[in-house]
């Protein structure tokens, strides 16, 4: 599959870890300077997909672990999309068939917090509302991802890095502890201008770090959604800095977005898709009296739908009802949805995932999995 849900990924990883003798086929690599544990590295023989990165084992978590969650706590969806989207855009420059992935090992939590604080505008204690409005904290987080290459002598070395800058679309602030919150919108144009300046400063600082003077770096700017949004934000620009370069010359714009179904935005921007999804919801409502609605999310690139995810929460009275509903939904997916994009249906009850239907773009028949 080109794309697969996080839920299924976790299942596949769990199953893979339980296969007898699988680790015996892993390739052992010698340690590199970037691996202070003194243990040899292992590159797993098997990977989930040719389009996904393999990782080097033992797996090392980010040196800035926990900062993402702390800095982007307002919207969990933004956290996931920042991490996964940065990896997705990295594939343009760091081919998964040639490179291995590792979480950031150079920018630790202290460094990230310091840079975020230093790059954002300063506001004095007990400042007035207008002072905050005129000096918004644009930058939320700096995410590092590393890409490694295997050498003929079975060592691995860092050959690429991606830096994601999470930027606010809305600045929320208080003038005093316990006081009311104020909300100030930040235009995309203003956000981009600041993000590009931040990236240049971060590049100059990275080039001063031992081992990173000549590493190619991709920078990508991510625009967060407003607090409480039902969909994540999206990447809006990226650039590639060649080996040894210390200046960013130009940025490429990214045209992608997540759209909520049903919503007025979906009706206005993607009317045909909205009508198909609405029809799907009505067909389910006609068939199952316990149906209360659906929540859909469409991922668009250059105005074209790439993946549609729909969660259908229903209260079931028994296993037979769940199976019957899955069969019915399977037919709706085949008959009502075009196959030029990935589609994912999650059938849920009050406390669990009951069934999962997935069809990859270009395929005719969906794949169904029921959970006991």
C-alpha cells in the first residue's frame, strides 16, 4: 500500500516483531561517531513498503523528545502531521530506497527551547494588549529528522537532514496569569516572511554544529491550524540547501490542505467530493437506525484529492450487526467512490475500532479487516 493508517502500521510492526527468526536476517552495521552507545547498528532486512524509510536499530529517540508535545499541545492532529508530513516531503530529496531514517540527534531539547525563545519577538512583563498583538510568537516548534546512508564497510553516516518549522496561524495570549485569552490571526503572508527569516538563522546556527557543516538540509514551513480544529494544518513552503551552503536562495510553495467533511468549506472548495461523501452518509442513515453521523477528512495536493478518511461511529447490538454493516459499507465504497484516490473507512463503536476498510488508489476492491 502507498499509504497506511497509523493504526495498521502499529499492528504490522507488532506482528513483525513476533515473527520467529526475523531478526536473524537483519544486517549488522558497525557503529559510527553519531552512535555513542558503543553498540553495533542493525538495519532490518524487511520494511513495510518500498516507499517508506527503514530505520536503524537499536532505535534512538529524538534528542528533543517531548518538546513537540509540549509546544503543540493545542492540536494533537498538528503534531502527527508535522512529523509525518516532514518525512513525506523529505522523500523528494532523500530517497527511501537509498537512505535510512532516524529521529533528530543534534538539536536537543535545551537548544530547541532556546532557539524558539530567541527567534520569537520579545514582550515585556505586564505589557499591554497592543504590545502582544504587535509582537506575536510566530514560531511554535523546530523539528529535526535525520537521514543515514549505508557504506560498503557496513558503517552508516549522516547524509541528510530535514528541519520542520511549525508556525502559528493564530496567536493566543494572556496579559496576566488567570486573565482572559486574546486571539490574534496571523496571515499566511506574514507567517511565511517570518518563517523564511527563521530558517536562514537556523541554517547559520546548524552550520556551526560539529558534523553538520556540509550536510544537505531540507527546510519546510508548516502552518498550524487554529486551536480545537477537527483537521490538521499543512505545509506551505520548502527549500533544499545543498552540501556546505550557508544561505537559502529560494523557496518552493506547497499547495496542500486538509478539508473537513461535512463542512461549508468542503461544499465551497470541493463540491463534487462533498456531494459524494454526503450521499455516502445518507445511504448509511437509511440502512442503519443507530447511525448518528460521520466525520471525514480529505487530503488535497494541488487541488486534487489524494486520500479520504471517514470515521463512522455506530452503536452496535451484536457482532452480526457489525459484520452486516461492514459488508454494506464495503459495497458503498466500491459503488460510490472513484478509485483515483486512497480511501479509508473506520467503523467505530463507543470505545473501540470495530472494522477497517481500505482501498488504494487505482484498485477496484477494498480490503476489509474486522477486529474481535
